[in-house]
C-alpha cells in the first residue's frame, strides 16, 4: 500500500490537496462543494442562481477522515490512512497495528478501528444531509470510499 499519504489538515493557507475537477464528478452539473477548513464546514452550493443548498459542521475526527476520503477520491482510503488521520501515529505504525489486530481476530481489529468507526457514523449522516446522492461505502477488509448513487 505504498503511495498513500496522510493528509494533515493544518495548512496555514487553508489549501488542501483535493482535485476539484475530480470531486465535481460527485455532483450533478451546476453544483459545487466548498469547504472551510478553519471551522470544519462543508457547503453544497448551487451555481446558477448562486445559493447554499446545505451545510454541515464536522468534529475534528470527522473532518480528518472526510478529508482523507476526499483526497483519495475516486479511489478508496485504506484503513491505515483513516486511522492515522485521527491518531498521532504514522501510516506505517497504523498498518502494523492493524496487521497485528487482524492476527488476534475480528474483535481486536474492531477495537483498533473504533475511532474511525465513530467518526464515520457522524460523517455518513452529515453527508446524506448534504446530498442524498453521496455515500461512504465500505471496501471490505480494505477501507472506505466516497461514492455517488442515484437516490
């Protein structure tokens, strides 16, 4: 799983390495997703006529996981990336911890991923409130990804 990096959301200029043209595929034409990193606010905007359709505030852990999902889009974000985004551990340390937890069994793995699961519960509700076409999908034994569905 090389080539993945944890996105630190503490850039002073507020910029994030998210490709807007790629994210635009999540929404129909005429809509735009904007984020305010400082206050962890995600907004869905209609472009013409311009107005805000929906907004959601996120907790710090929810925001960090959401950013990891957005940066990974259209690919999935591996469990170790998501865990590293809500802990002070490196991706390699998280990968090692998750491998050891898998060896100990399902319950040990669930315990390791508990902070990720908690944040994902909140994200799922808020994402649906933003747009009924968005989902956070499980990639079994690998991670999660943002998807667009026809709702």
